[in-house]
């Protein structure tokens, strides 16, 4: 932006004589560091202390001189000295003549006679007017006095500019120095008021009580021990709105800005505004629960603390984009309504600084050590950035001719860059799940064939991850787009590429590479690895029946989680789910065969009848074998664990359906061949109802004595 040349008198206070150099310095320092405007005012205070005595002495001399002249005029019958309004009219007339000469409109090029006394009266009256408010209870005038003072200051500015054209003339030079000094005093006066008005809202903002920080969610790693679902915090927390400037304050800011910019003090005005608004933004962050932290602090932070910080950062980031920046644009447009270019530049600078400051935290998160439990907070940050982009695009449209495009990095570019790194981190973290599954090669079987901790962890992790299904599909397509499905993917024959025989069934992945879903492929791959790992762990059990119980427990746990999650069920596909259900049925059959088929062999009819008669020794042996085998089964399998109530019930019912009818039939046909009394009690220890009761004790995880359950 073009600026007027500096006044002939050297500026003091917060304004340097090299204003162009100062503007460049301002642009270089357009960062969100804590800039203290008070430094400029301290310099003013030092200047005031050094010159105040001299100014007071000059004012006393001028007052005595004016009083003497007024006395002389009164004694001679002259009219008293005119006021500011009358003198202003004389100045306007002089300016009209001066500008006409300067433009050559009247054909003259020589400067007109300068009314030294009128100019002196005018600037002295302006000084007195400002002094009235600087030393009085009310620093800034209100009502019509406000407009009158601003009009007077505007005349001083125009007068100084007009006199400069003929500054080679001694009288003009002297008048220009005088008016320039008063103009500078006026700018100091306006700058102070501009700063005070801006600070009023900041003070109110700092007084707003800090909102309570978001309660941290439990670390996802606890799902390894506890089987429960923790939903993501998708609902945005309420934000404390920034206090707005009252309309009258905005109007005053607008008038002061116009006056300072018209006088050529645009750099100083912009600096005061920019620094005050950046400081106000920083002061408002704690009210949202977010405190500024360095990258080093983030990298050193414990994960539990960082989880909480991420939650408050997301709230602050969303509020900044959707509320703070939007409100800032309205404020800039209102205060600098007459100067659109300045308004746009200040707003873009504020938006850039606010966004970059917050992005520093998000970027630091991407630098932390990657671990499985961090995936969901990384995705929360990613989603926050993705969701605000339409608002950012609307607030900061692309403009190729932006003056500061070479100085300030586009905030949208910065958001996209950090979001890209977050997506990259999310993909890497999720893919590490496969490595974790492969690395779990423990050789200690889970007691009772219960659900393995690895099954709980992986299944809950994947179920939780699928609540971010759309986001994970997006980041996987962005960061793993170069991967292609295997050549057998469309055929459904490759278990890794098709989810164990057709995972693309319900996901459209079998329609060619264009529909390939890399996230779904990665998820199915992890579940297939888990399945293989569990099959290996089942071989740690010496009892084949218990091995199948273990596979049933874990398979049912996975199937139940998949069925209960529409997202994960859609991703793995119906064919994959049916295949796992088929596996469960096979495990059940294997268990029945390994346990109860051997027991039922004791109830065979073959060999019991010899030449039409029952061979009692063999019958007694069959009963003894049945009793001993059933007792062993009951003792072992009552300590086995089936935590899923439905599966437990299914197993008990299926066992009873096979064993009890066969035993009842065997008793009915052969118990009569045993002698009543002691012989019957010795070989027939259980009734059919006893067996039913004892079978209902299986899979409780607590071995129980069957003495009380025996037939009496």
C-alpha cells in the first residue's frame, strides 16, 4: 500500500521517521508470538517525561500572549478571539487557495500569502482540545465533540500536506513544522485511544472463566483386559464465545482508523490493531481449555495427558475456524470499512497466525512415537481438519493477486499438509496391527479354553476402528492408492485378498480394481492373521476336545462382534461371515466327536447278547466304563470356560440331546438284567435326570463334585 511521505518534523513517540522500514518490519514479524504493544507506549512515556516541561512552558507563554492580545483587543473595542469552528473555516478557505495553486488550476505557481496567525491559532486550539480530554476524566469525546475533534485533526493533516508543497519557503517551512508537530501529537492521541478501545474487549475476554477440560477417555489399550466398547467423542464440546465489541466501540474504531490512515499513519494503525487482536486471540485460548504448548512439550508428554490435550485442542480448533475467524473478518470489515485492501490484509494475517499457531500442536502429534492406542485420537484430529475445510475455503478464497502471498503461507495449504501427515500416521499405525498379531507367539494356553486376550484386543480394536470407517477408507485411499489387489481378488479364491472366499461380496470390491478398498483389505488381512494365530494356539492344548472349545470360544466372540457392528460386517462381507460361521459348526462337531462319541460307545448293544441271553459280565463292564468316563468328562469340562451364554447353552443342549436319550434307552433295555439291590447301585450310578443336571454344570469354569448329583 502506498503511504504519504513523512512529515518534515522528525516524529517521536511510537512512530519512527522511517515508516517504510517499519512497515517491512511489521510484515516480517506477522507471527503469533506474544507481541507487547506496551513497549511503544513506554517509549511515548519516556518522550513525554523529557518534553513535558518544555511543552508546558510553551503553552503558558502562548496562553499569556493570547490573553494579552485579547486584553488589547478589548481595550481597543475589537471582537474577542474566534473559536475553533471559526478558525477552521478560515483554514478551509486557505487550503482551497493553496490546493488550487498547487494544482495549477488558477494559472499561478507562486504560493499565496500564508496567514501565519490563523494557522497558529488553529493548531493551538487543536492542541487545547486534545489536552482537555487527555487531562480530563473523559479521555475521548462523545457525541458531536468526537466528530468535531476528528474533523479538526483531519484539517491539521491536510494543512501539513498542503504546506509541504512549498516547504522551501521559510514561512511555509515554519508553519509546516508547527502543524506537523501537532499532527504527530494528534496521532499519538488517536493511537492511544485506538489501543484502549481494542484492549477493553480483551480485558473482558480474559475475565471469562475457563471452561472445564474434556474428561479424558480411557486408553484403548485397556480393551486388552476389559471387553467393553468405548464410543468415540464425536459430539463437539460447547465453546465459550468471545465477547463482541459493542457497536459504538466499533464505530469509534472505524473513525479513528480512517483518521490515522488519511494522515498517512496506516502502518501504525495496522500494527496496533494486529497486535491487539493477536494478543486477544491468545488470551482467549485458555477459556477453551487449551494452553499453548511447544513441540518439545508435546513430544515429552505422557499419552494419558496428551489424550486430554488433543480433546481440548479439537474444541479450540473448531471454535477458532467456525467462530473466531469469522467474527474477526466482520470486525476487520467494520473497522476498516473505507479501506478494503487493508481490511483483507489484516484479516488474512490474523487467520494465518491463528491457524498456524494451532497447527503447531497437531504437527507435534504426528511426530510422537506411533502406537496402536493413538490411532483414534489421530483420526479425531484428522476429521476436525477435514470437516472445517469448507468453512476455511469460504473465509479464505483463493486470490492470486494477494499482496502478501509471497510472505504468508496459505493456511489452507498448511492444513492440508498437516492433515496429510496425520493420514500417513493413521495408516502406519493401523498396519502395525498385523505386526502385533504376528508377534504374539505365547506358548501358554489360556486356562479352560477361554477367549484369548489377543482376540479381545484385536476384535475390539477393529470394531472401534470401523466406527471411523469413512475416514479410514479415505486415508487408506490417499496413502495406499498405489497398492493393487491380487490377481485372484475378483475370483474370491485368495483368502488375503478376498476375506476368506469372497469378502468383496457386499462391498463392491469384486468389480475391478477401480472399486478396490485398501482399508477393507487391510482389516480382513488382520482378521485372517488373527484366525491363523488362534488355530496355532489351539494346538497348545493336549486335549483335542478342549482345543475345539478354545476355537469355538474365540470364533464365537469374533462372529458376535462382527454381527453387532454394521460397519465391520459390511467391510468383511457376508461370505466371510458365513465362512467363519461354518468353521464354528465344524469345531462343534469335532468337540462332540472327541468327547461324547467315545462315551456313547459304552452304550452299544453289540456283543451284549450271546445265544439269546445277555452276557452280564460284559454288561457290568459297559456300565462301569460309562460311569468312569462320564465322571472324568464332568470333572474336566466343568472347569472349562464358555463365557458366551448362548454358546454355553447350545453346547449343553446338544450334549444332553445326544447322551441322555441314549442312556435312558440303554437303562430301559438292560437294567433289569442286574440283580436288584447292591448290584444295581454298584453299576447304575446315574439316572437320566442326574445326567441332565450334571451336563448343565459343564463349562462354568468351576469343577464341582458330582456326589450329591448321583442317583440315590
